[in-house]
C-alpha cells in the first residue's frame, strides 16, 4: 500500500512525460501490493504473519540499498511511525485472508483518506458545502459496501482492513512535510523489522511457507513497496498537490482490474455502486480542499 501523503522531494523538476511514466509505475506498484498479498494468501501456503515479516524485511533491505546509492542521504524515521507502518502491514495481510482484492483496496483507501480528512476537521479545518456532500457520499458508499447481504464482505476482514487504513493514515500524517520522505520511509521500515519478527514468533504454531508464497512476499516488499515508494516520491516532483491526491484514486480501480484478470474475482453491483460513491466523494473533498489552498501547494 501506498504512502498517500503528497510531500515533494525538493529541487526535483521532471518533464510531463517522465512524471506520467513514474506516476503510472507507482500506482501499478501500489495496487500490486493488494494483488500480491491476496494471490499469496489465496493460492500459496504462506501464512499472514510470515507474509508480513517477509514484506517488511525485503522492503527494508531494498530501501536501505536504494538509500545507500544516494550520497549524503542517511536513513532516518522514528519508532511511533514504524509502529503505525507495522500495524498497517499486519492488518493488511490478515484482512486479505478473506477479502477480495478490489474490496480490500477500496476499504483501505477509504479508511486512509477518512483518517486524514478527519484529522484536518479535528484540527479546525472547515468543510464547505461540496466537501461535506462529498464526505457524506463517501461514507454512504462505505455503508452500502458493508451492509449485510449475500455480497457483503466478511466483517472480520473488513474491520482489519479499516484498522490497516487508519494506521496508514496516521503514518502518512506523521510523515507529512518530511524533507527526505524516502529516507524516513527507509528508516521506518528498518524499525518495523523487529516488530514483524515478534509477530512471526507468536505465530510459529500456525506458520507455513512455500516457495511461491515466499517470492510473492519478497516482490511485494522490495518492488511494490520499496521501489514503489521511491518512484512515487520522484513523481511528486512534477505533480501539483491536487493531481497527486486525485491520481491515487486509480489504485483501487487498478487493483480491481488485476483481481478480475489474475484471480478471476467478480465485480458485484454493490461494489460498483460503493466504489463510485466512495471514490467520487473523496475526489470532491480533495478538489475543493486543494482548490481553496491553491493547486500548486503541497499538502
């Protein structure tokens, strides 16, 4: 999953073509986390704790290697943010034991954005009429998605994914405005490794593994997470804040398409209605919020 804050790396100017290319790769990588996790937990023998640990460890190693190639850019980070990162990764893995790819990605994205928007409201940010309507629309879509019925997602998995989304929202808020977001993320991944190791130790009685599950977890951590974050931070150098926020709406859509193509998952009418309401409502809030600040400012 994706860091959803929009802090830009300084002094990075990109062409439109390069910005588009990097953004596209980053969004595919972020959606890839959902696909890889669901694929591993559905079709291989790996357990959620092992997937979480391997994802965090491989992400930490990949980011450390990337940071090592950058002269004068040591890793930083802090323990509270690392805890939020670990809570996201663990909740994400356990949720995808039962959730379809598209539903999980939509719940995660909605929870992240709700957390960040809610934080702004609690800090005194005023919502205009259109923003309020967008927020109500998004929460209405979430309610539609979770209403009891034959096509309703499992409650336990949904709750875990919402917790994961809140944790990632907290992580994004804590990292907002960081001067070196890639370095901070590298440091936080490194700090999350012992937490993931503790989770795996607790889960030893239920641990299982095969080669396919191992490699899905490694690719999720090293490429979809580690390299995906670096690509995103590079792309932010050529994106306005509004564009950076809006483009992330594509992640649940890409995940849904991937779930259909790679996992044979069905898209229900309920999911389509909920997706339209949630993503449309969030888009309205983002556009109105950034429009009031000026499209070229950072979030």
